[in-house]
């Protein structure tokens, strides 16, 4: 699929003063930049060319001003530093985006010529927060390529490779065909000069004949369209050298076999006129079989629409004719049709394509009442990927939220297994650190592979990608079965201690997880296929299968929690007022018994509560059997104790974790032992059930300097 394009010629005006005389009045911000550029060593001809190109693209005055302010920041950093703070926030963002792009240019210069550049293109878009910067970058690169003939050969080659790998594909994806074709041709001219000259020579040899042929064809077609009552704009289409070479390579054709060296474009007012014009063309000249495509009835996947046909024109020479409406032409030229997918191929990436589509909207004319699209760009479009760098400058894209340990496993499974630390931009970071786009990551490895089982725990936050977690599980699956079983049993017992549960009845656990025996459950726990929170939930459900706790916390009226009548079933009596005993703070899933008090109904204790044992010894007739029933909107108080080593911000981090877990703090206290630096914290919390408590305790233990977090056994 080719495009009709009028190639923008380099500006004849070589100074900013002449550009200003042409432009007339400009914004104060742009005027200030023009004045500063006049007395500083900027490339004035290139700057004027950039301003012309941005004007052709319809960019606003602030974007044009930002292009000049960047040049000033580059040649005179102190001058920009003095004015940056007082400049508008949007201008600062546009200049910062151009400065950030310099990192991509430097990375490209470090890469081998055969290295793929797709990652760098994605990194560029990821680190640029205001997408108008891309238009400045494209315009500046084209201006530099137009002036590249005066550069040294090595510098010109580097500039051409950068254009081929980064700028031309981005212009293609944005659909800025006017810039795209010229960027491609200029890069091709410097990178493959012999091939470029050969094709140019073939074109030049036929130029006079071709121009005469096009004039005759246009005149003959114009007369026939007028006779048919179809109003149309006709033009010949210049064929670009790089496009010719690509088509010859793609279709394995010789130059003489190309039908579209001679081509005309027909623009009409309506779809009906498109087909009417097609009928005129086919009645005027015989068409070539198999060379007709109706992209109006069947648009391409990128929404490109047009009629393509090839005919035997005057003097028996082939001629390509493309017919479309003015609107179709505007869309194809300004890039709303995602032409890059057809030209470059490759699989789709919905998030990346959404960003490209959003960028293309900048080129669409705004209607009255439409908001500031540029402002929307900064706030509405967020990447779901991050693009980070290896020490050698290779770009790796990962899901947002991935950690440096995820990165290690992404690089290579063995690198992940041997990972012991990481540096981000030269600074040591924990393995849970989540890098940002543009960060350079170095993984510190040991000689032997020794993954930690803690890496599988979601509470600790080491791994956030399923791919990395599965690699760790695979490692431990290969370990001896007995080792996994022992590790799972230790984790299970630790969970019971942490939740202050008595020896649990585990007979129903295998069936709950659809496994054959308890050993399978313990192995799955060791491999991270079952979490401690799921074990806590299963213990609760297997102990009291009718319990259906709600998914949110509910207020408790008093320190002695009064239960909803449906929360407990009391044998032998009707509904009684029930409260949870403060001495042992039973939770759903605990084995419980009731004690009939004087005036306060039934006090519910854990079955192993020491206080209940004393009461039962004194008044055994008041002890009654109770069990957990179907709970309604109910929450439960529990005491949690935390031990660790004091540090700045520890208490803030602990309370933040508790708050974010959906639990509520009813009371708290803390004590620091100055001599040893140890700290002890105690909280009375309102929780929903075992699973919520287990998850919370796991997150608390994962905090730096926290050694232990457990439920306090009452009684």
C-alpha cells in the first residue's frame, strides 16, 4: 500500500530572523526564545526548518517554542537553568522530554548495528510524558538529515542509522507520511548510497518521458470525468526511492516490473463518486487482471480506505490509479489509519497501540468545544509496561509493578536462581524494588543457585510476575520430595503458632484443596501453590463449614463484642445475648464453648481458654456447648504482637500495612528497649476472619526490621 505525498522541500529561509518575518506575530514565549537564539550558537537554519515543519504538522506555538528552548538548553545550560523555574509547567515538561530522549540516542549509539531497535522506540515513548515531544523530535531529526551532507562521514552514518531505526518508524506509526518518506529516503541515501544512486538513475532516465506520460494521462482522465459529471482533483504521485527499493525487495521484482512507478491520484467528494470514477477509468483504459483492490468495501485492518487499480494507459504503458474521497485522503495522510501495522508487520500490543492511536489524535482538527487534547494526553494515558535497561543498554519490557527479582528471571532463569542483590542506576536496592522506565538494572549473583521459598510468598513482594514464580516453583519441585514436605510442615506449624491456634484437625484439608493426602497439601504449601492465607481459610471452613463471613469489616459496638444472633448456635436454649470473651478473643474457626453469665448473656471463650477452665471448675453447670453459625455483618477483635528492631518510620509503616489490609486498629501500644534497640508493639485489631488475619501477619513480617508478628493467645 503506497501513499500520495508531496515531499516538503527544505526551507529556503536559513535564519530565524527571516522565519519571523514570514510568520508575523508570535507568542511572547516564542518571541523570547527567538531573541535568545539570535545571539547564541544554535543552528539557525535547522531551527527555522524545525519551526516550519512543526507549523506544517499543525503544532501549537508552545510546542514550537519548546523546540527552540531545548536548543538553548543544549548550547547554554546555564541560560535555561536561570529561566526554567519561572517558565510555564507545560514548557518545562516539553523541554524535559527532549532532554530525556537524549538517553535513547546515547543508547542507540552504543548498540551494535544489527541490534533490534523496537525496545528503544518503546522506551522513548515510555519516558516521554507529554507526547507532543515526539513531533519536535521528528521535525528536528528531519532538519538535521537535510543538513547532514556537511557532516563527517561517521557522524552522518550514525545520524542516518538513528533515523532509520527510531525516527522513520515512529513517523510511520504516527502516520506523518510527509516526514516519514523524507526521513526514509535520506537515511537510505546515506546508508546505501550505491543502491540509492542506482534507483535514482533509473528514475532520472525515465523522468522526462514519465512526466509527459503523466500529463497526457491526467488530461485524458480529466476530460472523461468532466464528461461524466464527476468533480475531481487529479495529481501525479512522486514515488520515493526507499519505497521503490522496499517494494522490489518485498515482492522480489525488477524495477521494470513495478506498475506504480507511473501513478495518478483521484480525489472526489463522495463514496458514490469513487465508484463512478472507477467506472470511467476502466472504460477509458483496459485494467490489468488481478491488480484491483477495493479497500472501501473491505477496509484494511488499519482502517485505510481507497480504490486501487492498474490499467494499460496511453501508449500501452502501465499506470496505477488510486481513487478516494478527500476525507479518506486526509485520514491516510495524517495518520489515523495505522499504516505501520501493514508495513512493519509483527504482533499487536494493545497498550502500545493505544498510545500510538492517542498520539495520532493530535493531528486531527479540533471541533468547537473540544477540550485541550494535549492536557488530556498527560493525564489519561498511562503505560501498563515499564522499559528498563540491562548493563549493556539492551531494553527489556516488563509489566508495571515487576520487581528487580522479576527482571533477573526475565533475563535468564539461572540469573534469577543465583540472584542475591541488585543495583538500579548504580544504587543498591532490595529485591522487592520496582524499577521505572529508563532505569538501568544490574543483578548481583552468587556462584550457586539458591532460590528462597520466601520468594513465593505474595506477602513478601519479591515476585509479581507469574512467569518468575513458576520458575521458582519448578526449582523446588526438582528438589527432594522430603525436603519440600519438611518445609511445608514447618510453614504449616508456623502458621498455627502465628495465629495462636491449637493443633488443628487436618483430616479435611486434602479434600478442600482437591488433593489426595495431607502431604500433598504441605508440599503445595512449600511450593507456593497454596498460600498460608488459604490454609487459614480452609481451617476455618473445615472446622465450621456453615460459616459465611462477609468481605468487609464492620464496626464493633463495644470492647466486649456483641454477636449477631446468627453468628453462633447455642445448644438447648433459644436466642441469647452472646459476647466474645476479651480474655481469649475467639475467632470464627476456633473451637469454642459458652459460659452463661449473670446479666450479660453467654460469654463465648476458646475451648482451651484458661479463664474458662477456672470458671468451669467453679460453676460447671453454666458451661454450654456453642458452635459458630452463619455470620452476618460481624467483625472480631484480636490482639496482635509484633517484635523487631527499631528504625525510623517503623511504626508508620506498620500502621500503614494494617490500614491498607482493611483491618481497623482499636488500640495500640509500643515499647522500645534502648539498650538492645529492640521494639515491641501490640495492637488490638478488628478483623473479619483467619484469612484476613493471616494475610496481615504475613505482610507485617515482610517489613524491614520486623522479626515476628503473631496473634496473642488469650487466657
